[in-house]
């Protein structure tokens, strides 16, 4: 996943033709392997808790702090990408959303 993406070809969304804007952003998310984070199919990995380890739950995969940090970084990049491609008129509708999935969902419901 690259941390620097070129979004200069995307016009900031200001209201009309959301389906075109949505398609462009979705393609960028898919290329950057961020789409599962945005649409909610890849939940945040969690480390097992002490009680889970104590009772011997073996179905939990070994999750390191690096995997969680990579997920967090992807989530921040996704949210930044969504917000950077919105005009000030539209961003006021989603500024309270601090999670990329919720921001994307709210945009698709509004437009």
C-alpha cells in the first residue's frame, strides 16, 4: 500500500453526479487495496485478551502489533482520501464522521 496517492485527476465532489465520483474513488480504493476497509468487509484485527488466552482459544490467529498498525494506517489513508476529494460544501455533511466506513456510508445515503 502506498502512502502517497495521486488524486489530482479527481475533481472535488460538490453535489451533482455522485455516481461518477463514487466510481472514481472506488477504483482508487481497489487499486490501493483499501476497499475492504472502506466498505467494512475487513474488520480491525484485535489481539486476543488475557482471558481468551487463558482458556486456550485456538481459533484466534496470532496478531501482531504491526498488523494492527498497518490496518490503522490504511484506515487513516482511506478517510483522508475521501475527505480530500470533497468540496467544502459537501464536507460539512460528513465532518462528524471519524471512521472511513461511516463517512462512505453517509455519503452514499446523502447522494
